[in-house]
C-alpha cells in the first residue's frame, strides 16, 4: 500500500511539473513577442532595429512555437501556441503555411468545444471574437493568393459570427474594412453590381478616414455610368425620404433608419429619429448627408 501511495505521489509530481513546465515555456515565448512588439513600436523612427533583425527574431519565435507544439501535445496552452505559430507565419509572409495552420487551428477549435482560454478561463465557444478574426485572416490569405471566391466565403462566415464593438469609430472602421475586403474581391471578379450591393448601404456612415478606399471604390464603380454631378444629385435626392424597419446593428436588434440610393438601403446608423418633428428630421438627414465622406467626395 505504501509503495502504491508513493507511486501516486510521484505521478502527481510529474504531472504537476509538466503543467508548470509548459506554462513557463509559453510565458517565455509570449514575453519575447511582447518585447519585440514594444521594441518595434518604440523604435519605429530609429535605425537601431532593421527589418532583417525583426525577421530573425520572428523566425526564432516561430521555431519556439513549433518546439512547444511538439513538446507539449496535450498542453492547455496548445491553442495559444497554434495561434501564435499561424500569426508568425503570416507575418513572415509564409502564406501557404499560415493558411494551413489557421485551418488546423479551426479544426482544433471545432473538436474541442469546451476549450477554455487558460489565461482568463472563458470558453472560446462563448466568444465570437476568435471565429470572427480567424475567418477574416483566412479571407485575407485567400485574397493574397487570388482565390476571391474562397475569400468571400470566409467573409460570409465572419459576418455570421458578429462581435459587439463598444467604440463608435471602431464599429464604423470595422464595417468599412469588411466592406473593403468584399469589394476588393468583387472588383477582381469584375462584378460591379456586387460592389454596389456591398458599398452603397454604407455610403452615409461617418468614415474615420477622408480617403477611405470604400468611398473611392464606390465612386469609381458608379462613375462608369454616371458623372460626379449626376451622382451628387441622386445621392442628395435620396435623403429626402426616410423609412425604418427592424434589424440588427452591432449585434443588438433595433429600429434601423434608412434612405434609398440606387435601389439599395443606405443605413444611417442613427437611432434618434423616432420622436423628431418633420423639420428636425430634415435637419438631421441633412447633417448626416454632409457628414458622409461619399458626399464630400462628390462635392469636390
């Protein structure tokens, strides 16, 4: 009995040591990554760190991730290691390897539904952020390889796993970014109507950047059939009529307000029309119109 008890204690010791060892190993890798990132940020305008040095360090980190995965195949940090490996491969422009790694990560996620983030203890399945970002990364990699149909499929999957964004500018930037990815795909597939389907609905949102690529692409697409003067007149006219319907904005169901432009709904992202008088409604619509970067472009 004593020998069995001693054996159990010894086994527990090795298990505990193994868990501690993988925790220390992943922590070291993450610290190296943080150190590299901070160095890049702090020395962006400096000549003390060059691209060759960055690439060398990134390759070293990638090697450590591969070694970790081989050494700790049952670690609770394996998911973190897979993600780090894929991200490093993408950073090093090893796009085929990165795509394979992200797909392995997706498969690992699907096979481990109860998988928890070991750092915060929250199941990954309860947070759409992971899937949303992963599908975006896969879409981007497919675009690099000019697989535009496949990229669109991944963008659709990202849209099916929406995340709530607390910052207004962050929300508009994300909407614009996703629309840009879609429109780039459709542009390369020479599908102008699809570009309009994606970009016209966001033509009035307050873009963060004056020269947003979505604004430019929408104008370039529509200018194949219309002059700038004609587009400005049509866009301005569309703000004469306001209507609403139920829908989801930023994962929350609400009454959403629209105007119609080119037979498509333009989302106003303004929830405060309900109790306005006709005069105040007209003022608010006019303000949104002139705040639109698309309208600004048409007015130049």
